[in-house]
């Protein structure tokens, strides 16, 4: 310690303060509790290759209904899966020339050939499969059973298609049905706490 001169003739040690950055390092080393995240991790789902326009429609619909996005996505997917089980939705996978698995959205070679011959005007370029493959959506509030049902249906035992393509097809069906007024999404009020007064104050 450095000695500092006291005007009264006595010497005393100067106080030593720990460096500022040492306190930050100690704070970083403290482990944060991840219990909240770990308990909700099984109810989180992530899909790659979902049509970004449909994902945005789900988000806008959730904002209009003032409910979480995951709940809207869950309701839409459950509705479409019920329709598929009842035979109201046809999912016909076809061989994918660019991949090992089947696809629900084959490239339309006939249109491209017609356009090259001059028979069709060129349309705006749609998002290619490679571009949509980069899109990743994450939703919360999914029951394990729903995740397993989608995984089983998209697996090689089921339709043998990428999960993102399957989710895209299911969302497209349900959003169209909702647009036509056949699927009604009615949010219910959620009670989140208690009151000492019971509403009669």
C-alpha cells in the first residue's frame, strides 16, 4: 500500500479500490438461473423453410386478435391436421429432382418451358426454394403431441417431405379457410392474477 501524508503528522494507508473491470468479470461469472427457459423449452418449436408471407400473416392475425403468435400458429396447424385426417385436405408429395426427399411444391417446368417459347409473359420472380430454406420461424406454446404429429407426418414413414414444406401447406390451407370465414378464431379472456376485492369495490 502507498503511504499518504497526513497534515497532522500521522501517516495512514490510502484506501485501495478494486478495479472497475474486476467487478464486471465477477458479475459475468455468476450463473444465471435458466429454470424458466428450461421449463418452457418443450413447448417451443422451430421450423426452417416456412413461407415467410404465411409466417407474417400468422403474426398479423395474432396482433389483430391480441393473442400470442404461437397460439395462432397452433390453432391453424391443428385445424389443418384435422382436415387432413378427415380427408378435406389433400397433400400429394411428388419426387423432388433437386433433393432426396419428396416435395409438396414441385417446380413447374411446363410453365418455364412455355415462357421460354414465348407463350407466357414473364411473371415476377417468386421466392426460390433456396431462399425460403433460409427462413426460420420459432413459435412458443406448442404441445409436445402437436410437434410429434407434424414430425411423424413429415418423416419418411409419413409423407417424406421437409417439415417446413408441410407447415407451409397446413398454414396456407387454414389461412384460406379463415379468410373465407369457415374457420373462426375467437380469443378468450385470460385471468392472470388474484384480487383482494373481488371486483365489488
